[in-house]
């Protein structure tokens, strides 16, 4: 195989891509296979645990946001006012 550089190399690659694109046709999976695979994945233990962990993660972030907002509100209401200096 020759060593190709620069523009000549890019045309060789483009020609190769075009030839491969003409030889290879699109293959789509069988819809029955896809639905069966989806069903098996949803019922797997790993998928269930990922969903549980995701739900716990979202709930903890929501609780954290709520607590931060509550703390900010309490601080804004209770913060010391400008007291007169002695």
C-alpha cells in the first residue's frame, strides 16, 4: 500500500468511503426482536436497580434543594438587623 499525504490522501479516503457505502446496505432489526429485548432489559435486576438509584438520587437532590431554600429563607427572616452602635 502506498503512503498517501495531503489532498491526495483525503480523496483516497473519500473514494473508499463511497465504495463501502455503495456495498453496504442499511439493516434494521426485527421489531419483534427489539420489543423482546426491551422487555428483557426492563425486567432485569440491573435495570431495576438503576431505576431505584436514579429515583433516590433525584429525591435526595430535591430534598437538598428544599433544605437550602428553607435555610436561606429562615436566614433572611431572622438575620440580625442593623443594630445601633454603642
